[in-house]
């Protein structure tokens, strides 16, 4: 009886050890499988970049400036690595918010950008946020950007124009002197007009309050003077855009001597 009990105890102990061994293998394999993705993901931040669609001349060296009701695009560039490889944006889920409102139409797999219009009020800021996660949902990080609405308004600048020059190197003019008998050309260049309204730009030139006939091209004014003439005049250029609902104006002084 004693021997039988002892053998049973030994057998039971072996079974328990075998069970614990198998359970430990299952435990580590199962949780390693579940947590492998999260454990091997490296996060190096999210770059948030913005651009606006306001018009600038091709030779302008600066960045287009936000003006009221211009279109703004924000792009998210997450730096997320899995198993030594950077995950492409098409492998990630993007969830966008603008001023705490979820932007459903811009959220989803690979949706790495947000487009909206700036406020008509110059003192309002735009708060954009994006949550970036992997497909399985084991990883989630946040990117935030605050864009102040610029107090800048669309404007028009006038340059003396030389067709032989590829770029306008001189500064914009407020007054100009022309030798009598010479011909001078002036080009009007709009800045920071929303591109949505740029397809319907209308240029209206005036001299001393009198509207001139339409020029061709419309943004270039040609002034010809007779030899010996002496003329002083104010020139105005009025530019209408945004389906002719908005306009900007610029005046400059012409002195023919």
C-alpha cells in the first residue's frame, strides 16, 4: 500500500511538472505572438507640414501665405518602424480632427492629409490633430499642429516690365519717371489670391480716373509718349477675383519728362 501510494505521488508530480512545462511554453508563445508587433514598433515622431493654394508669381522665392478663405492642406509624415522597416502611410490608419471636430471624409487607411479653408477672421487659429495607428490597432500616436490665420490680405504689386528679362529683378514701384518719346511697360502681379478664384481674374487699368481699353495681355500696361511731351499722371490697377466678389487695388505715379 505504501509503495503504491508513493508511485502515484511520483506519477502525479511528473504530470504536474509536464503540465507546467507545456503551459509555460504555450504562455510565452501566445503572448509573444500577441505582443510581438507592439514590442518591435519604433516611433520617431510625426512631421506635420502645411501649404496653402494662394497664388504667387513663378519667380517669387518665398512660401505662399495664408489669406482669408484660402485653401490649406496639412500632410502627416509619421516615422514609424516595424521590424527594422519604415511603415508606409498606406499601411497606417489616420484619424483627423479639425478644431475638435472629427473629419470623417479625410480619415481612414492611408489618408495622410487634411484639406480645409482658412477662417475669414484674421485672429482665428486652426487646430488640427491626427491619430496614427497600425492596422491591428496595437499602436496609436498623436500629431498636432496649430496654424494661425494670417492677417495678410491679397495684394497687387506693379513692376516696370522689360520683355527681354526672364525675371523681375527690380523692386515694385510706387512712382516712375519716363523720358519723353519713350515707351514703357508695366506689369501687375497679384500675390496671395486664393487659387480657387484666380481663374476669373479681371484687370482694370485707369489713368487719372479714366478707364483704359482692355490690354492684351490684361496684366500689362503700355505707356507711349511723344517727344517733348510733359505728363504727370496717376495710374490705377484694380484686380477682381473670387468670382468677381473681391478685389485689390494699386496706384502709382507716372512722370513723363
